[in-house]
C-alpha cells in the first residue's frame, strides 16, 4: 500500500487496473464437527502482472488474513467448525483488497458429522450404518468401536455414552461390542440353552458288551436264587419258586437232581444220587472255595436223604474243619443251620453270624438269621449299630419285627446323639407300620439333633406338633420346615406356643408374622395377640436395615401406620429403594452393578443363587451383570426385577430428619427435575449439597446447576449465583442457556470468565448490548491491540446496531476488509465524537487509493487529514489521483477539490495537478487576471514541452493562447489496455502518439483550410484499430492577430491566385527562422517539411 501511494505521488497512474481473477467463483466447503477444512485459492489478474493486497473475513470461523504480492498468489482459506453442530451452514463473503480493486468471494460452509472409515477407506456414515457394518464385518467393527472418536462420531446421548464406557471398562473387545448392540436392541441376543435332562441308560442286552452282559445276568440269577431261598426258609410253601430258581440258575447235574429228588421225595432219584455220591472224594488240600462248597453240598444232600445221625455228625465235623482251615463262607453257616446244627444253640448261630460280620461278610442270610434270632431273643437288641440297624430294616421289610422290638428300637434311637439316614429310615418305617408315639418322638428328636429342616421333614414335625410331643424346639423346627404355601394350614397350637416365647429365626418369624398380618381380617384374635410383637419386630428389622420379600410386605403394611416412624429416618433408605432381581442365564454372574444416570457411581451387590437385592432410587438407571471374569453384561442377560417396598413418600421425611443417604438425595433430586418443580430454599439446599459433593453425573450435575442458577437469580442471591455460574461447564448445556448465563455473567461483571466463555463457545446469540459491554471492557482494560477476533466482534456488533466510542475507535484503527465499510466506520466514529488519529485516517485514505475506490466519497476524511496530517506524500498522491481521474473524465471537480489542487499544485508544480487546474480553468466563463496570467504561462510551458490536451483549445477566445494550440487539430486517446499507442495518417505512415500522462495520449497536427486527414489508432494489436476518424482543416480567424499558421494559410491561397503575393509571403516566412521548429511538434514529419 505504501508503494502504491508513492507511485501515485510520483505521477504513476493507470487509467484502468487489470481485472482481478480468482480460481474459484464460490467457495463451498464441508467441515466436520469440531474439525477444520481448507481450500486453496489462486489470486491473479488478467495481465499476469503482480497483484498486491490482503484478504479478510468477518466470520470468526475463518482463518483468512493473507498478505500477497505476486503474479500468481496461492493462498489458503482455512475454516474451523468451532462449536457449530452438524446441519448448520455458514454463508457470507471473503474480502480481497488489492491494487487491482476489491472483490468478494461468496462462501458456503456446511458443518457435517464426523465419521470413521473402515480398512478400505469407506466412511461409515451414522450409527445405523455402523450397525449394518457390524453384522457383516464384526471383527472390523470392533476396531471402529474402540476408536477414540467413536463416542463423538456415533453416540448422541449421554445414556449411550455411559453404556459404552461401562461395557468397555473390563470386557473383551468383541464381548463389549456384542453387549452394546444387544442392549440397544440392534442385535438379537442368543437364547439361553435349556438344561438337558440326562437320558436313562438303555438296558437292552444287545447294546451291552457280552462280558458285562454275562456277568450281569449271572448276578441277577444269583439274586433271584437267594431271594427265592430266603422266602423258602421263611415260608416252606414257597418250595416251588425255590425249585424253579434252582433250575434256572444251575445246569442239571447229579447234585441238583439229587436235591430235587429229596425235595420231591423221589425214592428212585434219592437212591441214584446216593450211588453217585458214594464215589465222591474229599477235595485235595488247597482246593478252591467252589470245590469245597460243592463237596459240602454233596454231603449235605446225602445227609438229608439218609437222615442218618452219624452222617450228620460227620458232616458237622467236616464243615467245622473246613471253617477252621480258612474256608469261611456264609454258605457253610447256612448248610449247618439247615442241617439243624444250631437248633439247640441259637447263641452259637448269633456268634457265628457276628464273626462273619466281623470278617467283612455281607449277605441277606446274615440279616435273615439275625432277624429271626431277635424274634426269639429280643433281649439281644441292645444297640443300634449299623449291623443292627441293617438287621432291623431287613426285618421290617419282611415283616419280622414286633411292636415290642419297635419300642426297643425307638428307645435306643432316642439315646443316639446323632441321626443317620439308616436309623431315620428304620424309625420312619416302623412308625408307618405301628404308629407308636415313642417312635414319632425318636424321629423328631433325631431330626432336631441333626438340625434337619425343610419340606421333606415337615410331615414328621407336623405329626409331632399334632401329637403335642414334649420335645424342645419341635415347634421351631416345624416352622423352619414350612414352605410358603404351608403357612395357610398352621396348627392352632403354633399360635399358642409362640405367644409367650418366640425364638424363631428372623426369616421364619417374618413369614409367621406376615401370615398373621395377611389374615388379620379373618383371624383378628391372633393378630390382636401378636400385634405388639409384630410391631416391635418390624421396627427392629427396619432399624437394622434388613430387607427381603417377606419383610418388604410387613414394611408396606405396617410402617405407614407407625406414629414413631421418624426414628427410622436413617434406616428407611435401606429398603425404601430395594428391588429384587432374579436373572436367568448360563453365565456365572457374581454381582450386580446398578448405575443411576443422576450419579452416585457404580453400586455393587452380590448375586447369590441367581438373586440379588439392589437399591434403585430413580427411574433413570441401568443394570449390569458382572460375571466371574469381571465382564459386564447388560442386554444379553434376561432378568426380572420387582420393587420390594412402596414407601417412596417417606424419602422426603428421611431427608428432613437428617438421613445422610445418597439414595434419598438422588431420589428427591430426580423427582424435582421430573416434575419441573418450582424449588424453594429447601430444595435448593438439597441440590447444592449434591452439586458440591461431586457425586452427580455430568448431565445431571448441570441440570442441577441450571436449576440453582434460575432459583438464585430469581431471589437475587448474588454470591451463590456466582458460585453456580463458575461451576457450569458450557459444553454440557444448550446454546440458548449458554447465551442466557453469559448475559448474567456480563451483568455481574464476571468479565474474565464471560470473555473465556464467549470466545470458546461463539455465543453471538447473546443480547448485543451485553456483548458490547463485555467487548468494551476487554478493549479498555486490556488496551487490546489488533486481534482479528475482536475486530470481527466489533464488526458483528456494528451490524447489529450496537456500537460505542471504544468499538468504533477499534474498528477505525484495526478493521481489515471492505473499504466502503471502513469509510462507514469512519463516518459513524466521526458522528459519535470518537477521536480519530492520523493513523486511522491514513489507513482509510491509503486503502482507498490502493484499491482504486471512488475518491470523492472520501472527501470528508481527506479534508480532515489535509489540514493537519503529517504524511504530505499521501496528500499529494490523493490529489494527484483526483486530478488524474478528472483529466480522464471520470469525475467532476468541485470548487473545494480545485482549491486543494491549486494550493498543492502551485506549491509543488506537480504536472498532473497543473493540468487539472488548466482543465478546470478551461471550463470557466471568466478568469481573474492572475488566473489568466498563470494559465498563459502554463500553456506556454505545455507548448514548449509538446504536451497538448484537447481541453486547451477551450481557452481560445478567453485569452491569448499559443497559435499551436489555437490552430492545431488534436486527437486525444486514453489507453484502457496494455501496449504502445500508434496513429496511422492517411494510411501512409504509422507514428507513435505522444504520451502526455500515463495512459493518456495526444496527436496534434496542422491542416489547412479544406484539407482532410484520415487516421486510425492502434494499441497492442496492430491489425485491429481501436479508433478511426477524419480530421478537416478549418479557416483561419481573420480577426485574430497575425500568426504563423495564418501566414501559411494565405500563402496557400496566393500560390493558386496571386504569384507576386505568394513570393512576398515566402520571403517573410524565410525571415522567421524558428517557424519550422515551432510547427514541428504539431504535425507529422512530411507536412512539417
């Protein structure tokens, strides 16, 4: 700009600046939220010469203040989205202020949502598209899901963002994405696999391996054989079944045939057997047990057939000998018993059987024989060891027990310190057969000693209660074994029993009391008896913060009627907000996490048997199930939730009576927000307490702050209002609220904070008057120098009609942009009484000159500067440009401008100023003597220099002018293009036109009367003329003083008509030695000669 002013002051003008050229007709950009974008702009002119200037923007989102000086200027337009949201559009113009003039570049900037790209570079535009992508490319979607920008790009609500953060806290990446999609309903969850009932093993023989099948069949045959034999021993009428079992189990040989002959009393068969048995020899030493038993069976059958006492004695001796030799087997004892060996010695059999027990023998024969012995000798029943219990159970099974034995068993059982399943089974079997009270007493006593309780034992305790057994804790165990549905059928004795002394466990006592409360309408007498006890119990449980389904019922029914409930204020929150959760999943869930949207962090509760009691204080919550790996599950776990107590109305009472419960506070806070309550001091204290405790989530923290802001502002509580405002993060509130709070900040002179907020969040929606106050404070207090931001804000305020001396002064001194607007700022400042310094005026006038603006419009600031400004070069340049514009016919010169030009022109003798004055005087009807004298002098100077302009001929008749001006034919041309200017005369010769001023050319010639001259003017392209025309010579004025031109005219006439006159005139011409020289500048070369 300085260089341009210097060049104008030196007379370097241009009639027409080259047209500015931009590479873009309109700037269209897309900017992602929170991001920035840029575009390259190329600035040049149509001539390809240097372009100097700068760019500017009035929009705070643009970073565009380039300064350039080159033939092809590449500048970057950078725009930032700032706090603008997707869908918003920024429109306006960028200013280009150059020495080729000013131009605006329209722009349109759309703010778009920021999205991520997949591995192939494709943009995933929006959350729905991400869901589709995840279903098709789950592994790739996981990478996007864990991208640091995923939250901002795809999740709009704070609820979704909270869900995202929790699921990505400890979960595996794939698990987290799956949980997120399922929870939001964007992906179906996998069904919980049903538990498969194990199939019963197939027993078809064909599917069992042959070896196992053979053994299995053998065992079954032996079992049937022994069972048949036992029944035969106990009842001889079962002989046929015994024989059938023998035939099935053993192949027919002589031993079986002999035994069958004995049973059937077949004499021939007996004799045949005796003959064969006679040849049977005794087994050798070391023979197997099977060989020995076969031999002994052979001898047993022989003895049975012969019935010989000597044979029997010999048989007894052989069996005993084999037993002493180590061949101990139950069959040996059975053979002896069947032969009658123990008939007179029952105790001997008892002892032998006990020995077999001691040797580890196990056989139904042991149970049978000892059971039969006990029938004969009941005194042997002295203890209930496992052996005896087994014998008794066998006897019970085969109806070998008597009532006396049962009484003995009951007596012995009553002395046992600990029950066993076998003893209990024995006693229960005995009771079912004989229904003795002693047996029932023993059963109940053993169950109590063994702490047995539950539905499977309820029958026995119930019988004990009905029989009024005098047994410690019988009624308690009866109650412990009741199921939920059994309380409706309580024995009446129970009410009497627990009336005076109730040591029931709390869980059972609660069920008992619930039963009484539920039936208080139908059984008022029981309720009346227990009313005080129930009241005390409920209060005590409430004081201890206990909660379960049963207690919840009691709380719901009784607490609202309690007059002294205020004493529970500290404990009520433990169950007011209690919820029971039951989940069904194949995952191993170890705890439940409850997160309230309002805040309070993550509350964890232990999960046991698929159930948990959790506390939920507000409607805005999310439940997470945490497995044994620490993974969080939300949507993939099915669950049921039930509110246990319905006592929410007591929450406010708890708070009033000093309950320091976060749940209560969150509940009341949520209620205030949901019901849009007009708060009072009480609610304000609650909300402020929560805000100060820093427990609220960011969303509800700011809801609370805004509520407090409105309240404190309404009551004029300035100190607390300022505290609240300083705690507000404007990022989390709407722009409408931002603007309102900013206004308050300005009103309360929180200027530092207000300025930070205003700059960060671009809150131009705020009341312009208040913004003006803030900006005024900034500019005054900080004595702010040039800052594009403040310049733009001042400009913004000016457009809104808000301005003052401070902002106008700042604009006048620092505005960068449209020259007309800068002039407007000057006029407003001048009108507003702003002190405008020379620097501001120099900026304004200099920019007007630099851009080629319409200078007369700047007359007012120029006049001010002209009088007192220090930079006279600027004044000279300005007046020179005005003069040039006047000389080229683009403006009219007023008297005021003439006076300034005259003053400067007389002082500096600047050629363009002198010419402007001459042109001005040429248009005047009369001139003063001084003006005439000055004009004649300047015209003479112009003639001497060969500088002619057409307006000079207008002086003819007003004063004496040089004959060259008076008589010359002049052609004036102002060059609007590039290149030298030539004129062609009569198509004979091409000569350059004389440059009088930059881009101003003139051609002058002498033509005699009637003489014509055709001409063509060329500029740049010598093939196409820019102007054509014809000059015609005129008559010399006879009244004028004799002149050189007049002499030539008369000579021309005399040459044709009067030769003598012509010769006389020729001599006179020769005497004027300088005549040719004077003519030379006016004509083309040939004519001059």
